[in-house]
């Protein structure tokens, strides 16, 4: 795999060049400077007589899939130490202070030397990779040292390197996993086709998390006061590409008795002002609502200008629009369907298992343009249609719970 390692070195070099002008690349590079000293210091600060479990997540989405398992392990009578690594700055920067992890660091570049050094420093008793980020040199080192490694919430597609004629070294890496917990039957079939039998179709561990969030969602008095008894469209994690359809709809076509909550993906001041300028409907920011109760009561659009509230806001909705489907890819559809909300989203959804299911079963709806946005919401105003869509949305959550417990059972059966 000399060619792979050469590619990794070239990739690291390219990122260092990009860091000159690109803020995200700069964080990637800065987060890995003198990493060995940082990691040794962190490891030395932790008890040596406790097992350490290492969780690796590419970014925030994978973190949410690993989180239920980390939190369940911390509920043990004798909990392990948790090392959490990220590849992306967008994951690390947001979750660097995650309280159920004893250390949160960047994963170093996947060269043989750095992989050996990283594993020697941390000496994990168990390694958990989340979803589908596979680093060849790290995984090979784990195999050589016989460190149990498990994949959770895995997804496999035919075009991946494992299933190509030249992919034998990567297939061998997959065979080194103690167990692979995958999200769907298709992933299981792909593994079976290359002779891998030690897999379980367990579903997505995020479902356990979002169900817990829904069950314990705190009330939000400002949102409750705004919504009253009105049907509400909650537009979550929206980008300007989504807003190009949503805002004109809210201006001209939003049914008279309905209201809207908009939670943009980016909440910088320029973006918030841009939304406000495009809206003709009475609008109020969340941060201004407490000081303006009359304006809140008269508003038809509540603009969320904070982070961390969206998952609980869905409890006040009747329909959810999920952003990202006109840009880089869909954001979280599990949070709204845990409350039984039918979900609308743009056309870039095919990489998301739950979104495909929802479209096929009638709990999710693809918005291609202004016309489909209008016709879909109009159709969902029919009570019978709404109830059927809501039931299908909730059904996905109800039928796919329990992945976390299956992984925990494997860990316990392995004596870890």
C-alpha cells in the first residue's frame, strides 16, 4: 500500500498549502501541530489502571451516531475512559469539550509511522469506528496488535473501494474488524458478497439518541407563545439555496392560519439580516422575543438566532423542512420524524438511508422547485394525507430502535 501512503503524504502537503488561505484547512493543520506532545500529555493525565475505549468520528454527524454508545458505556458501574477523535475541524471545534469523553483530539494523518505512534501512546482496549471512515494504516496497526475493533452504523455502497477489483487490501482490512454493525440490508449484502460474515444489520444508533431527545425535549416558552394553536412549518438547518424557495412561499402562499419557524444553518448577522429583508411577513428573532411580547404574538415567522435548540423546536411543528438538499447534502431528518412530523427536503438525499426510506414509504417528500413545495404542503393540509405521512415518519423511528443495545451486547460478550 505504498501508493496509498504516498497519496496520504501528498494530501497532507496539499492541506498545508491550502491552510494559507482556507480557514478550515488552517484549523486542520494547526490542530495536528506537535500532536505527539499533546497526546502524551493528555494520556499521562488519565488513570493508567482503567481501560480506554477509542471512538473515531469523521465529523458531527458521525459523532451523533457514536454518542449513544459512549453515553451508555459511561453508565457502567466501572466505566471505561473514552478517547474521542475527529478528522474534521467542524466536528472537533463543536465537541472538543464533550463531557462524556475523557480526551478529545484530532486523528493524526494516516501514515504508518503516525499510526504506530498514536496507538502506542493511547493503547486502547477497544476501538469503535463510526459509519464509513476507514483509515488503512491505523486499521492495519490495530489488526497487527490484535486490538478489538468494531464498526457501528456502517453504510456500504457498491462503488466503494472494498468492492472493486483492486480493493483486496481494503477488503482484508474490513475482515480484521471484530464485528461490523451496519444500517441496512443492502450494506449487509455487499459485505456478504466479498465473504464477510461477521456483520449485523442493527440500524442507526442515532435513532436511539433522537428518540431519547424527543422523549425528554424541554418546553420552549417563547416558541409555545409564538405558535399558540397554529399549525407550524419548522424549517431546520436551512441554507440560502433552501431559502430561495421557502421565503417566497412564506410571503405569498403560507396558509392564513399557519406560522413558520426558521432555524438557519448559518446564524451570522449578515445571513439573518438577509432573511429578514426577504420576508414580507411579520418576523421576530428569538433573541428579541422576550422583550417584545406583543410583536411575538403578532409575528408569523420566528427566526432562530442561536444554536442547539432545533431538536426541541420540532415538538411545536406540524411539518418540517430540512435544509441541505439543494447544497452539499441533507441535514438531520431523524429529529423531526421522532415527533411524527412529515419531512420535506431538496433532491440531494440519496446517500441518507432514512431519507430514502421516507420517500419510498410516504413520510418524506422531495422538493424540486417552488411548485412542488406548494403542492406538497397543500396536499399535507388534508387530514387523511397528513395522518398517513406522519405515521410513516414515526414508523421509521419505532422500527429501527435498539442498535446501541446490540453493540453493547457484543462488547460485553467480548469481555470488554
